[in-house]
């Protein structure tokens, strides 16, 4: 399926629950290889990671911790795995979690990824 994604698809939407952080880089490499083999630019494939988690004071694993931890994970995913979009599914307190994500995580990620001037 990853080869087909690389060869033909415009988008790819894996879920953290089924494709964890440890397996994601290998999957991306397979997609990139298939895209290149098919004569496509791998960077033209939209890569959106579906994440269920919670922003909370203490870390309990990936995407279950403070905003700074979320920021670190997302920046790493953009820089090293070439993910370029995220879908966030709060596990609880949906409105509060979306607000925290928008107010704390998004600006920090944008700042970390901003080109140096």
C-alpha cells in the first residue's frame, strides 16, 4: 500500500495509533522511494499525521504531555520525517484541549520552524 501511495497518491493520512513514531520514518522512506521510482517528487505528497492525545502537565508518553513535548514531537516530525500536516483528536476536554493546542503548541511549532533571518 505504501508503494501505491508513493506512486499514485496526492495525500497520505496515517494514524499514530496504528503507525507509531518508531515505524513512521520507514513508511515515509518507502513512500519516497516509490514516488521517485514512478518519476514523482515525493515532496508533493501531502503527509498528514492523525494524532489522538492530550496536552497535560506530566508526560505519559508521546502526545500525552506538556505543550513543549508536543512541540518537540511535531517539529521533529516535520524536520526529519517530512510530515506537513496534523489532525488532532483530543482524548478528553475537547474544547480546552483544542484551545491549548492553538494557543500553546501551534505558535511554538511555527516559531521553531520559521526560517532564520
